[in-house]
């Protein structure tokens, strides 16, 4: 396999390490009897998954897009923050590193906005600010069950911005743009209420998620590209499934309101993080991994295996959550983790392969 940018590999490796250890901690949290390096390790699951893995991946992708060496400080800081969390170093040091990395992403977007002032760049920049503020609140002692909504807002706002960019949604009408801003505003209102009125804030936040899911489902070009073939259809299928799960998580948040732990919390969070966020990662992986590594990637219909398995295993987990069926929740959660490993295997084995036929190399479709 030829990789044109091997120096980016260590940064990617830090993110992957956060993903794998975060998954391990998640299994422990779910009640699986897995060996842990120390007591309390399972509480690192959320921070490792969101700020350690996703934060590093998103910052790395944006540093590559900006093309300036200082920007790589952002993924480096978040990756080091994850390392300190895993290694059992002082929590405050890890939190400072993660905060520094998120501030770095804000700086990256400031530079990108200067080059391309557009609705999509402002949206993604706003997402980075929300992440940094969430990390700041976490450092100030806010519990993860509150901070998690700031982290979720970072992801949904960033992804919505990416869709605006990648799917050329800039061509949406002025009315649709106004609706988009209104729904983002609803999410932010939920966030601002969190410190005073947990229950109501989560319901408002859920309304924002549901509205955004509908908006994306209606306006995203994926509704049309799903009728095409190959990679283009694959991406569209992932996106549409993700918008479905985004709607489910929004409805769950509206229904359950503020719950700090347990099956309802599990259902609303993982419909979001697994059903929505990972569907977006599955969709964008064939474009982003080659861009970051400078390697070739061949689209294979086999990619549908991890997409379908995610749907099936998440359904089992959520059925377990909703019906009070502990075994379903536990087995579904374990299989969720297996699905993510399958995704990594499918992705790595597709990297560097020569295209099966002309035009099969994953490059541009939205
Ligand atoms: C794939 C396997 C996964 C398993 C087994 C798992 C397991 C869990 C469990 C058991 C909880 C606690 C729920 C409760 O209070 O009952 C939890 C919370 C959480 N999970 Fe996951 N999860 C997984 C995937 C993910 C992913 C992919 C993400 C993010 C990308 C994520 C982010 C979170 C966050 C942020 C929390 C809240 C943490 C907290 O309150 O401390 N999880 N997860």
C-alpha cells in the first residue's frame, strides 16, 4: 500500500487508540466482565469516544483541508489528551489538552472562514465553538451527562455543515436556510437551558435534533443520489439511515427528557452516536481516509455489511433498552462494538488496493 502522507499516521493512530479503548470501556459500562486497567476506567468511555476519537479525527481532517502545519496541533493535543486519560494521568491535564485541541479547531475554522465565508463554514466553526465550550464546562466540573449534549451539538452542527459543503446544499432556498438556522437555534437554546432546567432543556434539544433530521432528510442531495449506483448510492444509503436515527434520538430526548444514566439515557445517546454519527463516518470514510492518508481506496459492496449490521445490532440494543430486556441491551451493545471493528477492517483492507475497474476508486461523489 502506498501512503503519500505517512506523517499523519501517528495522529490517526492516536484517534484509533481512543476509539478502541473507548469501546472497551463502553463494554465494561454495559456490564461485560472485561479486564480494566484500573477502577473507574469505564467512566472514560464518553470522553474517549467524543473528544478523543471523533475530536481527533475531525480536527485532523480539517487540518488537512487547511493545509497549514500549525493546524496539526489541534489533533495532536486531543490525541495527547486521550493518551493521558488512558494512561491514568491527572484528569485536569487531559481536560486541558482536549480543551486546547478544541480551541485549535476553532482557530482552524477561523482561518477557513477567512478564506471561504459561507453558511457551511460558519456552521462548522460554530460546531467547534460548542465543542470547546462543552470541554470548558467539563473542566469546571460539570458532569458528563450534561456536557454530553454540548458534545452531541458539536457533532450534529459540524456534520450538518459538512453536508452543506459536500452535498452542495448551498443551493437550498432562502426559506430552507432560515429553517436550518432556526433548528440550530433550537439546539443551542436547549444547551443554554441545561444548567437551570435539565429536563426541559433535553426536550428542547430533542426537538432541535428531530427538526434537523427532517430538514436534512428533505434537503440533502442523498434523496436523489440514492437512485444511482456504486459508491454514490452507498453514501446516500448511509446518510439517509443516519438521518433516520437522528430523528429517533431526537424523539427519544423529547419523550424521556433529562435522565442522567440507565437504559433511556443509553437509547437516546446511542441512537445519536452510533446510528447517526457512525452512519456519517461510514458514508464519508471512503472519501476522507484517502484524502487524509493520500492513499487509494476501492469501494466494495462489502461495505454494506457494516452498515446493515449497525442497523440490526442497534435495533437489538434499543429494543433491550426500551423493553427492559437486559440481555438484548448487552448483546446488542457488544455487537455494536463488533460492527465498528468490522468497519475498520473493511476500510483498512480497501485502502491501497487498485481499483477493480476504471472509475471504482473512491474519490468524489457526495
Ligand atoms: C459500540 C459500543 C458501545 C457501547 C457498548 C457503549 C456503552 C455505553 C454505556 C453502557 C453507556 C452508559 C449508559 C447508561 O448510563 O446506562 C454509554 C454512555 C455513553 N456513550 Fe457509549 N457505547 C458504545 C458506543 C458509543 C459511541 C460510538 C459513542 C460516541 C461516538 C458513545 C458515546 C457515549 C457517551 C458520550 C456516553 C455518556 C457517557 C457518560 O455519561 O459518562 N458510545 N455508552
